[in-house]
């Protein structure tokens, strides 16, 4: 068992996770792709949909056309000319009734976090136990109580208030928990948006949390440090 298999097993068992944590690596055209991994032939409705599939065990090397949500591929830097996709997304979210005006929809989408456009050519989205080195970002799909423990783990040493910026009901999986950790080096959660939930079909009570890969060891260590309070809550929950 390698280090990341052990870490993943500890986190799944320690938090009773339904989904294995997922690692993400984004590649430019000049980067070397992972050895022994072919591009998957599967098509996904969105980046969030692929995150859930990877949490269920898949190892996915994907190009942009395999992730159906163009807002997501725009945020993650796949699209050179993304303005038309953003305009479509603004009109779609206003038209479906999520915002009272086009201006409110535009403010939500355009003020989100975006990676450099056209820089990303492919993405490896895979269960954490697949990796032999830190992924760029680690994403947890978890219920609210499990996310609570993850936030405790992230705040275990320094304490204080935690800023968890939200995109406001759009671009949660791509912007809030992937682009933001990459750009700002911070962990963040998302409640996901309507599109994310329709396309990924996750449980209504599930959230996602994204953390920079270099914070994974911290999360792992502090979840182990909190074994006693975790067991305390679990014991109460299972008491007759």
C-alpha cells in the first residue's frame, strides 16, 4: 500500500465517506501526461459529474469535449474563446429562474474565479488512492457533518474564523473548489448549484470541499488527531 492509498483509506474510514477523495491534475499542451493512463472514452455531463464518478473509483483522463458543461471548461482554462459560453450561461441561469435579472446572473458568473483561458488541455480526475504524488487539488464529496470535520481539520492549528467565498449558486465545483484552491492556495466548500446537482446526481445532503494538494497531509493528520471527538459523535448517533 503506497502513501496515498493509506491516506485515502484513513480518510474514508475515519469519516465514513461514501465517496473516496478525488485528486485533480490539470495539464497544459507541453506537460507530460501520466504514464499508463489512456484518455477515457466516457462522456460526462460536466466536470462535477466526473468528480462523482472518480469518487466511485474511476480514473479519468479527459479532454474538454468530454465534459459537457462549457461554463466548467471555461473556468478550468480549457477554452480559448469563452465569452460566448459565459453569455450563454448568464442567459440560461436567468432564463431558468435562478436570478431576477440578467445583471444578477452576470454578476454571479463573471465575478467567479477563472484559470488562464486556453492554457489547460487535459485533466486527470481520479480517486486519491491512484496517485503516487500530491495532486494539484483534492476534492471531497461528503455530507454536511463530514464537511464539518474537514473544516475542523483545516482549522485545527490556527483556529479563528474561516472565509469560505461562494460563487452564489453557479460554478461551484469548477470555480469555488478547484480554480480558487489553485489560484489562491485556500480550501473552500461549495453547496453546488442547480446545474451541478442536475448533472452529477449527488445526494441532496452532499456538499463538496476542495483543498490544495499541499494541504492534504494536514487534513489527514488532523482527522486522525480528532479520532476521539469523531468517535464521541458517532457513538451518540448509534446509541439506542
